[in-house]
C-alpha cells in the first residue's frame, strides 16, 4: 500500500467526475423516498419552504466547507481533521468530527440498506408486471406483505449491502462515474414522466398546493428540526461523505472533454450539486402528492409513501410496466451510489490504518448489515417494541439524521470558519469573486452555526414547553388525518413514546407500520 497522502485513495479524473460522484452521493433515497414522506408528515408547504431555506443558507455553505476541508486534507475524514487540526495548531480532538461521522455512517448505512432493498424488491415486482391495474388498497397490501416478511426483507437487505460493499471494496473510482453519468440523467427523465402523469390526475392541484402553499401554523419544533436534518441528509453533509469525496477532488483539472487544466472551483461545483439534488426532491414530491390526493391516501402515511403511491401511477399510465421497472432500477442505482459514499469514509480510514480495501469493506459492510437487522425487524417482529423516537428503525433514522448530521455540520462550519487559518480556507476554496467569498465566510462563521443552534434550541424548547405554549398548533386540516397529526401531537409532547401506532394503521390499512415520528 502506498503511503503518500494524496495517492492512497487516488484522485478523481476531473471536476466533472467529482460532480457526478458527489451528485451520486447526494441524490438518493433522501430525495425520492424520504423527502416526500417527511413532507407529508410535517404538513407540507411550510416544511418545504423551510427545507429550501436550510439548503440555501446552511447546506450549500457547509457543503463548500466540507469539500474544502476534504481537499485540503486529502485523507479520510478522521485523518483529514487530524491533519488540519495540526496545521492550525489546535487540539487533535477535532478529529472527533471524523469519528462521529464514522458512527453516523454506520447508523445511516444500516437502515438505508433496508429501505434501498425495498426498492430492489419493487424493481423485481415491476419487471414481473406486479403493478398492472393495481388499486390503492392492493398497493398498500402489497407493501404490508413485504414488511410482514422478515426473511424476504433480510434477503434483499443482504443483497443490497453486498452490492454496496463490492464497489467500495474495489475503490469508488472504478465504475461509479460511468454509472452515474448515465443513470442520473435517466432518473431525471423518468421523474419527468411521473410528474407528467401526476399532472393528468384529479389531485394534481391539491398536491401542488400541499407542497408549495405554506401554512405557517404547521411549523413547530419537530417540523423545524426535521427540515434541518433533511437538508443535511439529502446533501450527504455532516458525516464526512462529502469530505472524503472532496479529498479526491483535483485542484486543477481538464474540463470534461480534456483541454487545458483549469483551477477547480469548489463553490460553483457545490451549487450545481445542491440544485440537482433539490430538483430531484421537489420532482419526487410533485410526482407523489397528486397521487395521494387522487386516491384518497393519507399524506402522513410514513416511510411507505413512495412504495404505495408510485405503483398506482405505473399501474395506470401507458407503458407503465417499462417505466416502472426502469424507475425502480434507477432508484436502486441512486441509493447504491449514495450508500457507497456512506461506506467510503470509514473504509478509507481503515485503509489508512493498514487494512486492505477489500477487508475494510467487508468489515464495514458486515457491521452495518448486522445493525440493519434491527431495522428489518422494526417492521414486523419488533414492530411494537418502541422506545424514545419509536421503533429501532425510527431511532436509527432520528438519531443519525436529525441529531448527528446537523451536529457534525455545525462542528465542520465552526472549524472552517473560526479555527482554520483564513488564508488557507480562502486559497483552497478558490472563490474568485471576493464578495461571494465574504458571503460564504459570513454564512459559515455566523449564520449557519447560529441557524443550526437556534433550530436545535427551538425544537428542544418546544419539546419541553407545555403544548399550548410551544406552538399554537391548530387542529390539523382534514386533508391530513391520522398519522399526519403526529407532528401536532409532537409539538408539545413531553412523552417521547409514540403511543397510538396501531390505531393509525387501522384507518385504511395502507401502511400498517407507519412509524410515528419522534416526539420532539
Ligand atoms: N444524501 C443521500 C440521500 O439523499 C444519503 C446520504 C446521507 C449519503 C449522508 C451519504 C451521507 O439519499
């Protein structure tokens, strides 16, 4: 194994490859599966607006900071932070950002693989023509049947984890960019097809209104913190994935088609990635909510939303079998390129410690696979074993996404804005426009950390304050019955236990185990 910093893991061939890889990391289940379902659970428009704001003023600057730190360090996040802390003559404890990232990666990877494996199963179902002429009730029942079968889920979870670790084990720069280059544009096209179909359904307008008409009475502590967490999750921030990819980013590179090498600007690259990512999330929402309203489904039905609604579209639209198969295959690919980036920081670190890549990937994959069993069982055998935020799965999702990622991001912003030498940061970022640089600096130094802290404090406050003080939550609109009331309840809930789970399911039998969101 080579020992020089830069070449331990190699460097991306060009800026374009970095964009592809980082977009591959960012665009994934967070956009297609998680964004729509949490938007449904958190009341729609106001949540979406807050989420977009978080992307713009917290996500983009922190992403730039993360890439910048990664490229400056050139190592796995733990060793990058160690190296940069040394250069800045501050305590090595800053490597804690990397350690926490490793932990977040494990937690996320474990449940991510389980959800991705649902998509894997659905790809199979679509190819087999399973969605043709399906009704809403049948679609709900099909998803329930999958959840009720731990062995089937285990099989799919295992397959997906193996797929991920094979790529990480071979080194992420192999086939990844090629795959992303073809699959991402295709995913965009298919999302457009779905949006086109949604536009022909009677619930289109209602769906759009739900997504884009903010009703600020729906904002409460839980909504706020979920929006921040989602901004981090969807951009792969706060745990080192983007830092690890940034470490392989060249400082100068030829354009896509060769030519003279040019300095690679971090800021514009990051803005492109964030834009693409946001488009996919919004597109997924626009594709799904009209179907919810057209078919009288619940907006707050939880993690099953995509799996219950989309088969309806594919079952009804012309060419649905082809589109459905392609779509779910693309979702799996998008999830795949994201989970690869979840594994990479940990594996890179183990490689720096002397393990072979293959062994490191096996160890990481096995660990996350075992942890993932808890998530598999959360939907069946352990369905009723709830604690803190809900089931085991809910806790994994909540702790990693809503707590650890924003915390990691906060520390990254503080390091980049306050600890690191200003000249180093400026040079590495390479923003030519000085005013733009100042904006970035103000955001990472003051605004992003302040926003994350304020939103944390607000949501903790509203979790402990009595319900009537915390948020004047109005009776939820009739469009959002049952599970979607959870946010309202959660606004002032002191009791962390999700209470009424089975009752929700009884409503219409859509998703039996729609787990309640953590009581904030
Ligand atoms: N951003 C990915 C998604 O949206 C998930 C992810 C989170 C990947 C954190 C890497 C790190 O699906």
